[in-house]
C-alpha cells in the first residue's frame, strides 16, 4: 500500500514514505510482497538505531516484546503507529506518557475496527461533543457466527464455517469469549470519555452460551442477537461491557451482517453517528496504519493532540445501577402458577414485563420475557429468587435489549 500510494501521499504531505527496515522473525519465509535487499531484519536494534527511520508501524501483535520495543522507539524519538489493541488497551497509560515525554506521537487507529476511522472521529471530529454512549459491534468473527445462527446454523457449524473462511482463528477463544471486543471497547471508552478504562474493567460475556433457542426467541420477539459493546458515561460514572444483546430489528446495529463492524456514537450535539465497515483484514488494517503514518508525517512533533486522551479519572458505575431493558429466558416445569409466581417476584423488585412468549413441550415450558428498563441489580435480584423455585429447571439467561 505504501508503494502503490506513494505518489498520492507525497502530493498530500510533501513526503515520500519509504520502507527502510522491516523487523520479522524469519528472513526466509515466503512473502507476498518482496521488499528490496537489506530491508528485512531480525534484529530490533537495526530499526531503533537507524537514523533514517522517521516513523515506525508496530504490526507484530502481542504485548511482549511489542510493548518493550514501542517504548524503546518512543524514547529514541521515533513516532509509532500501532495496530495492537491488547497493547494499547493494557499499557496505554505508560506508552502515552513515554510518547509525550519524548515529544513524539503514538497513534493507534488500526487497533480498533481496522479500516473504520473511529478513533480519529472521536478524537478530532467530535472533540467538542459530549459523547456519552457508544454501542459497538466490534468483533467480526462473532458477528459472522451470530448471523449464520440466525439463518439456522448451530454454534459449532457457524464457528467451523468462520474458521474455513479465515474469519476465525484455529483457537477462537479471544473472539468468542469477548476478550478481543473488550480490549477495543476499553480503548473507545478511554478516548471518548477521557478517563482510562482497562480491559479488566470491562464486564465481558462471550457468545458461547447462546443456543439456537435464544436466536429463535429473538426472531419471535422481532429482534436479532448481536455481541454488543456498550460504553456509558452517566453522571460522571463510567460503565463498559461486552455481552450478547437482543437488538430490535429496526435498530441500525441489527442490519450489521456477517463479518462487518459498526460503532454507534451518541452525544449531545450529534445525537447519533454510526460508522460501519470491514473491521478486520490485512488490507483494511493497512489502510488505517497508512492513514496514521500520513497523519504523523503531516503534523510535526506531538501534532495538535495530546498523546493521551485521558484528562480525568471517572468513577466506575456500580454494575447493579446500570440500566437497560432486558431479555430473560426461563426453562420451567409446566405447572399452574409458575408464570404468576415469576411475575410476582419481578414485581416485588419493581421490574415490569413488556412482552412475553410462552412455549410448551413435553411437560416443560419455556418463557421468553422482555422487561422494561430497570437497574440491572433489581433484575438480578428477582432472577436469583426465581432461579431458586423448584419449577425452574435451568439457570435463567439474561441479556440487554437494544431498541
Ligand atoms: N489481521 C487483521 O485483520 C488485524 C486487524 C486489526 C488489527 N490487527 C493487529 O495487527 C497486528 C498484526 O496482525 P497480523 O494479522 O498482520 O499478524 P501476522 O500476520 O502474524 O504478522 C505479524 C508480523 O510481525 C512479525 N513478528 C511477530 N512477532 C515478532 C517478533 N517477536 N520479532 C520480530 N518480528 C515479529 C512477523 O514476522 P514473520 O513474518 O517472520 O513471522 C510478521 O511479519 C496485531 O497486533 C493484530 O492484532 C490485525
């Protein structure tokens, strides 16, 4: 991409970007792009100590040794752009401080949703807008799996297909358990709210517990299931979570199909802006890396932004105080009075039911409930009591509803 777009970049910035060095593990590996002789190296010092290197793209992945390398480069006065979400989410505080001390830029657009320019939009275009809520489908693998399940596939089949098509790794844990999405949401919340959120602070649930019955219930209720990141800033308190959510069919996130990503930003002046596009892939990620390289060479020193987006320390919202409408699935024995009993427990916790679908099968009933908006703590309290009924056969399943 740097070679192909060299002229356009030079026209725009007055600089021709040349790859001087590329650090790899294996010099003999067959590569789709053959760099000129002397470019590839396995020695990090060749990159750090080369005075002709003006800016470095870190696209190696992993927290170690990548983090150490980035710190050394920054200290050596070399600006860095990174595609590494785990590194930026986990070690951002230290990395941004190092960059600012050294007076150079550290940019990270490609670390969240690849080609979708969400960091730039949040940091630059929406700087004067109080963005207080972010809804994101930020993991293409899980969105692909859920889209396939919507069309009748089981979780196992959908995962196998995602692996065949290269959307899912051989070990899909980070994607399906929500780890990848949590790192991305931590970065987005940090940038949007100006207060550091780390991945460990993101309440995270993946998609592995979802069954075809949940997907079918969603369809019956006029909804689809998506793995959604939800970041909320309310009265100076922050909440960030990643979990399967029931999304109303008319909602823009319900239309995000297959391996696509979308991020919806809600703020005072803008009301709502949705950015959608390919959130992964080599060339897509490269486009964001190159855009950051261009931004670095186009703005000298630390540019016009502070490296660290954080300027305050917000409290974490108590998770029980987090409000949403909720979907609940209950498997119960088909006995008279179960429904009334469950409804009375919900009412005792001041939670009211908006919709109810009941299905009977072989002496068992399944109840799908949509609850009106309530603090999560009240819903959790009511469900703990309901789960203890002898007629309730399985642990209740609960997910937020996005309308
Ligand atoms: N691919 C995507 O869709 C995507 C999307 C968004 C963000 N990202 C991020 O982009 C980064 C790179 O992903 P990728 O898919 O391009 O990975 P990749 O194909 O594995 O490429 C990593 C490159 O870094 C080199 N490398 C890795 N560890 C090294 C070490 N210890 N010392 C020297 N060189 C090392 C590898 O060298 P060899 O070639 O010799 O093995 C390889 O060239 C990751 O942080 C990833 O999270 C990727």
